[in-house]
């Protein structure tokens, strides 16, 4: 299965594409959160009550058509999460009074069409990501750094995958070691500093933060390759050494500029401003 995160009006929706069945499965709670315009925990409670109501009304099939698959959470770990195909998601949307109902239906239909195009031409996925960041108000320079950093990240995870690192929890452990080493903060602490909740940390990094993250991950991969690091314990050592290289570079830059690389800045205010302009 192909696992991904995508955006609807700046909100992240987790989904999985089943290559064999050629079916998309979307996180029910992520969809509900957008419909009711609340946070994840509120949406989870709402979905639990809605599911019970649907059962009581005789619409149990809608609920039973939902499956549980492991999806990545904001803490970097995977948890079983209710997912459903587009047809079932449409039925759930009809059960939630929301001004977002029609826009999200149109968005879901568009996602399916985009997936077909991306399978025929993978470059369209990159183009779509760039267009999404443009709509969120990111500069061309920032977008380029974000895309370059993602490519560096992908090469690192490809190495991990081929060297006995389990996707999910072990990826998260190594990623956090790298991040802690170069930035002085865990990923969780960095998100708290930026006042982020469910948002993706990298989508709210400054250009400098993205560059040092990429340097740390590039260094980690090259050190691991040189040592042929295999398994979690060996790759922990590579992660710490790779992160340390970026840390030393960060110290030198901060000494020269008198400014901290790691900041509390985020793009949340910018995103709200863009949404407000759309409404007026």
C-alpha cells in the first residue's frame, strides 16, 4: 500500500492507496475534524457518537464498512485508525451538517483523478506538492528547500529500509535522535516551541531549519553507508554522529550572526490570513 499525507485547505488528511485493489482509504477522523472544524480529539469523540447514532438509525453498514489500519500519528508512531473508501466517506459526510461538505466531496473526487495521473507520470506529484505550498503562501526559495530536504529524507529512509530498520516506530526513534542532536530539542519540544499540534513540523520550519535538518540527515546517511550500519543500535550511532555535524555548523552560523537557527516562528498566522482573504 502507498501511504501518504495530503492537504485540504491546509489541513492534513492521512490516507492509504491500495495498489492491488486500486482503492483509496481515508482517515475518518481527519475528515470529520475538517467538517466540524475542531481538533483531532474533539473529532474522535464526535465520530464515536456519530457511529453509534448511525447504528441506532439502521445505517450500521456505513460503520461496518470502515476498517482499521495503522496510520502515522503526530508523535511519529503508528496507531490503528478508522479508515474508509471514498464511497463510505461520502455517506459519513452526508451525516455531518457542515459548510465544508460540498468542498471536501469535490476535493475527494479530485484526489482520485490526481492519483491516476501520478501513476502515469510521477512528476505530477511533485508539481502538485509545489502548487499546494504556493497556495499556502510559501516563497519559491522555501518551497525549493522543502522539496530538496524531502528528497534527502527519502534517501535516508530508503537506506534504513534496506538495513533492517522497521518503518514506523524505529524510523521515529532515529529521526528524533538526529533532530535532538542538531537542534538541541526533541521533535515534540520543537513543535511545542512553534505552538504546533497536529501540523507537520517541517512544513513550519524556516529556511535555515530546513537546511540544517537536511544536512543532519544527509550526514547520517553517508556515515551509515560508510560504516554499513545495520539494525537499530548501529544506526543510532550514525544518527547521533550525523546530527552532530549539523550541530557544529549551526553553532558557527549562530556565532557569526548572533541569531538562533531554531525559532518559534511558524506559518499558522500566514495561513489564517490567506483563508480570511478567500472569505472576503
